[in-house]
């Protein structure tokens, strides 16, 4: 991803802003900062899906532990979603970090928009039991990651405000 042109960087930021419009990246300036951080921070890296010079999607990774890194973020241009681009980006990233000796790739997928049966609920006590009963109600992204082989490994209740948990998922890749 370090070879992206300035125009492609701007396209990646636009995609991030549009694909994750309910997050802090809805602000185009914040999306641009995230793209720059992924490209310039030595503890981060990323990959872009490019077709005919246009960015279709991109994925980043953060080196957080010696053998477990965080997938962050993944964004595909909304009109190009559900065409295999996200899965292809995940597979390419998994191969890249596996070659670096990473054993586990993990991610957080927030429920800020009533996408699961956990939204709006008190999850204490019994957080792990709630995780076991997790279901999508509005096409939440955790179902995509599950299809890619990731499993729920925990929850952070109220991470984004009351009833808005962060769902942690992970996959052994090495």
C-alpha cells in the first residue's frame, strides 16, 4: 500500500468514510488521517485492492502483540461490496502477516447501529453467555468475518455508549 498515489490515498479515505459512515471516519479528515497513519506508522501496514488504477477497498493491520496483530480497518467501496473484494483483502493480509510470524489475527467489530441482538442491552453480568447467543439482526459485519473463519472471542459491553458493544473476533492464521 505504500505505493499509492496521492489520488489513490484520497480515494482510500473516501471509501473509508463512506463504508464506515457511522464511525469517526465519517469525517473525511479523520479518514484521511487513518489512511496516512496506516501508510506512515512503522507499526502499521496495509493493502489496497486496485482495478484500473482505482482503489476498490483497503485493509490495514496494527502490530499490537509479538504474535497477534489487529486487523484494522477493512473498507470496501459501497457499490463494490458483496463482490469478494473484502474476502480477497483479508486473505492477502492473512498471507502477509503469516509470513511475518503472526499466529493470530484479531479485530473489533462494533455494534453501534442495532446490528445484533446485543444492541441496547445490559450485558453484565454474564458477558460470555451473551457472546455465545450473539446473532445478527440487521446484517452486522460479524457475520462476514465469521464466514471468513473468525470467531467471537469476547465482548466489551458499552464500548461505544450504553448498549453499544465492541465484538472481538480472532482467527489462528499461523
